């Protein structure tokens, strides 16, 4: 790597290409912008947009570049998105819209991009048969949302400082029996949660419960279920949040309803 996961020597990209009629350009670009916005909003990412125009080493005529740039500008204006123009920073084959994310250190990283390309269809002699029964040249859009998966994961990890919301957390719940005699009941709770699709860890180590809770908090596991004599007697679980909040005892069904609701709605947990 050159800069951790943020800048690597080889990377994985969610690159896709859309072929369309010239009359479909604005509609399709707006659809991609909506996709990018919905995706970043799901993770709670603020972003800013940059429009990069014709570079010195550009391929194709100035007229084609003006047409392509105007199409991107119109799409941004139609979506009411503010943007900054980067003169001469486009790809050699077409102008582009870049989406920049900000990490926890205040640095910005280019991730998503939409690149309009009139030239590659010409180079590969692509065509479609129009309503007039004649051959016509399609337009191509290069579309990337993540940017690179490696960079996105790095920014995501720093964005949440490791305290991922429940739906993203590798371990969503730690089941913590207080003593050996509580293991059977705790084990059944653990199996029930896993059967419902919850990612759990069952901590059966012979350690004090405060140590187990503290370790789970350091690991930033969203929820801890503490199981002792009272919980077994009442057929409940004692729920703690990683922030240190004690949510008290509740029936397992009530806890399942709570956590599955957070997962289903992709709730962003700000209480880290």
C-alpha cells in the first residue's frame, strides 16, 4: 500500500457503464446522481461535488466536449446540487462529475464519479438502429459509486471511529453470562438471536462481568446482554449499550424488536 487503504497499488472498483440515446443523457445522469446520494446518505456521509472540464490532452472536438459538459451541468442544476468547476481536470475522453467524501481528519477523498463519454462508442464503432431504421452512435456513461472498495472502507471506518451502527457492526451483540450457572440460559438466548440473523459472540470465559462489559465496550460492540440469576428468574435479558448506558431488563422478544428495527431502518447510531 501507499497510504493505508486510502491509496493502494491495486484496488477493486464498482465500475459500470450505461449506454444510451443522446436524448436520454440528462435523465440517466440524474438517475445515477440519485443513486449516489441515496448511497452516501445511508451511511450519513456529507459530500461535495466537482465538475471537471476538458483537459489539454483531450480527445475529440471542442463541440463534443461542450455538448457533454453542458449535459452534466444541466443534470446537476436539475438536481439542485451545488458544485465547484475544476477547469481542465476532466478525463481525456470526457468531462466528469466527482463526489468527494470527508474523513474524520477533515481530508477529502474522491470516491464516486460520473463520466460522460462520446468518444469510446466512436472508437469501438458502436451503433444502434433508430426509429428511422438508420444507424446512430450511442452515448456512454462510466459510473462508480464506491470509488474503490478499499478507500470507501477506510473512510467508513474512520467516519464511525470503529463504532459502526448496529446494521454494519461485525458483532452486533455480545451475550455475557455472569457465572457458569448462567451459561445454559445465556446459550439459548445466543442461539435464538443467531436464528433471527443477529451477529453475536457468546463470552463464556471465566472472567468478572465488569471485565467482559468493559472489553465489549472497547471493541465497540453495540449491545451487551448480561445474564444472571434475576434475568433467568424473570426470563429476561439485561441490556447495555456500548456508550455505557444501562437499558435495564427486557424480554428477549422486546430486545429483538428493538435491534431488528434498527437494522431494518439502517439507523445511524450517534451515541458512540
